[in-house]
C-alpha cells in the first residue's frame, strides 16, 4: 500500500521494469519488494499536470500529455527524451503502437488524430481529422489499422491504403483486440460490450448494458474470454456466444484506476482507497478464478441484484505472494479480497445442459458467424437489405464526404501556417497542389496590395490564375493580380528577353536563371493572349475593358 498526499488521477504499471507510475505530480515507485516501495523519480508541478499516461510496447518509455504537449520520458530515470508539439488542441488520449516503441498515436479536442514517430523531425506522420473530440485511439496488433473512438462513433482506418474502412454509430471509449483472430471488442458510455469482425466489418455479438462504468477490457492470452474491468466489478465474458462466465466485486471504498493482463494471464488491478488516499495492487491468475468458480459447492448469500455471493475467504482475488513474479503492495490490516458473483442457478426441474447466460445476449442468430464465413468464399447473392445495412451504407458515404472535408481543412491549415511564417512561396505551392483557387486568389490579393511581385512568384502564379472562372470575385482578383504582375515585372521581362543575360567574365548563374524565368513568363503571357476570346465569353463588360487594358501593357 502506498499512501498519497492526495487521491491520484492516473496510474500505470510496468511489470517488466517493476515500476508503478502515479500522478499528479508524476511519481515512479519500485515495486520489486512488496514491503517497501521507494520513489525512483518524481516530476515537479511546474512541469504540468499529466492528463493522460501511456507506456510504450517495450516498457522503456512513458508518454504523458499536458495541455497540447506530449512529453516522452525514460521510464527508469524519468529524464525527458522528446516533446511532440504538433497541434494546438488539448490532447485527450495517447497510446503506443503495438510493434514499434517509437511510434505513438494521439487525439485532441479539435478532433485531430495524429500518428507520430519520436525519431523524426517533425514527428507527425499522419493527421486525421474527425468531426468530434477524440476519446480513444488504438492501433491493431499488426499496426495496419487505426481505431478512433468519440462520443458518437467508432471509426476504422487502414494505414496501408490510407482510407476509411468503416464508421459505426456507437459511443466508444476503449477497445481490445483478439490475440489470434480478426476480432475486436469495444465499449463506450452505454456500458455495452460489442464484438466486431474486422474482415466483414460487422457486429457479431454484444452484451446487455452494464450499470457501472467500464474502464478497461482485455482478451485472455488464448482469446477464449474477455476480461472486463469496470468501476466496481471484474467480469469474464465469452464472445461466441456472449455469456457472462464469472464476476468479482472490488473491495469496499476502492475504485479502479487501471488494469494490466500479462502473457501468463495474470490480472493486476490498480485501485485507490478513497478514505485513506492510498493505492493498492491486487493480482490473481485467471485460471485460479475459473477453477474456484467451477469448483465451489457452498451455500451462497443472495445480494440485491439476485446474484449469490461467496464468502470473502473463498475469493480467488486476494493478497498476492511476495515473490517477484506476483507483484503486490500489501497491507495486512485491510481486507481487500474480492468476491465471486455466481450467475443465477437454474431450477432443479430443468433438463437442459445449455450454459447459463446472464446479463448478455447475442445480437445475431446462432449460425450468423457460420453464414459469414460461408459468404466469404461463396458467390454473392442478392439479399434483402435491413435497416442496419442501409445505415452502414449511409455511414460509408458520409465517411467519404467527411474525409474530403477533412483533407480540405488540413490543406487550409497548412496554407495558414505557411503564411503565418511569411513563406508565401510555400503557401502558393500548397494552393496549386491542392487546387485551392480561392486561397490562391486571397494570397495574390495580399501580394498585390504589398507590391511584392517578383519574377519567381509571378512565374508560379501566372499558369493558375482563374481568369475564365465562373465566379465574379475570383475573376476580379485574378485580373487585379495580372495587372500588378505586368506592371511590376513586365519591363524586366521585356529587357531580359531582348538583351539576354549581361556579359561578363565567367558564367553568372543567377542571371541565367532570371533569363530562363523571364522567357517562361513571356510564354505564359502569350498563352493568356491566345485565350482572350474564351475569357471574354464569361466576363462582364467592365471586366472585358479591364482585360483589354491589361493586354495592351504586355511586353512585345
């Protein structure tokens, strides 16, 4: 047991390094010995409040967010190794990639999901914009998929193809991936566990809603059960079909901060005592829970919800041994054993041998999964579309529209950043690349007002001026820019193309480059003259007069 100055808000456990991280402020405790838990390192309050904490795949690095900054620390020393400063939104979640210890995925309250690599400068690899603040971000075990959850939806992105695979209208605050199959379990504010087939992108099963808040979920190492950790109970669920196998309650006046399930199926629960403001760690192998659940034949006491409860002394979740492979900070004076909740017993007269189903039900028919597997290798046949299928099709169309709008928003944000830095050339290149004519006209208008046209900028803009656009404002801005370009660089273009580069000793590289650009500008002006009739068709009388005056100023 670790006594805290105040109730901690975050906690993470590294079994490999035998380190417990708590906050705030961040502190690292060595838990090799269950009798003493010395502080390895701690951070000062001036470094910011840790809102979200995650440990890397190799358990050597720690990432925590404070405001719009993600800081990476060495787990053993607490030394800051890198800062990820890629956005202005408040970071709402951060997690590590499944395979790479250097790559991280995060989300913020502006709806931006970022994939970052600590080895790169700048660190951002991919930015994905959503319509709502991001609540959770995860990568699949092979790092090919990204899962993004918010208050209203669950979205799957394919990193290899760079596209949205599917979007489901369900609140999502966390997911867990099956270790051996293309299966994912998700949960949200509704308190419902849903299982998703990642090949067919369909919900194959779901549970009844739980009344307590779900915090974590873990598939067992073999994948035969899902461990659901909520605010006051720990449950074991099967997934085909979805049934409640066992349920345990947390100790009195304790609440769960986080949980950890290792490869040996040992479950560790990090709980906080609200009265003593202390942190405890409870540990028990899953196999002992199942054996105890199946082997108990005792009279049970009924509780309020109708489920029988075993006496505390029969609970498999109890104080762990002091060995290093079963880490626990122990307090011998406090009873923190957990209770086993048995499902309601069947009547004696029942002759069925079916497994007990409590608090869970499959959403599809019993042979739904078999039909899905058969449909993968069979010829597609026309089936009547249900309302769920139609809603999924609408979601896919909506996702493509949102993806296009997000791309446009990302483009505008890059253009604004370039203009803010004073890099007009980069801003023009981004407008041309993304075919953003409106933004190009705004930049041209600003350069015209500042008399900033030179040979280089003129050559970049001339081929893309919307002189024949159907929008009056775009045509007006283009005519104004063309007039300013001809007035500003027309004499230089005329002189350079007639006389060539000045003679001198050696080769003047800069003069040769200016001559090449002047010839290219003259060529673009000739092309504008050839398109005069096409432009006149869409222009008003005033614009035609203005265009004629500008063409008269062209160099010979």
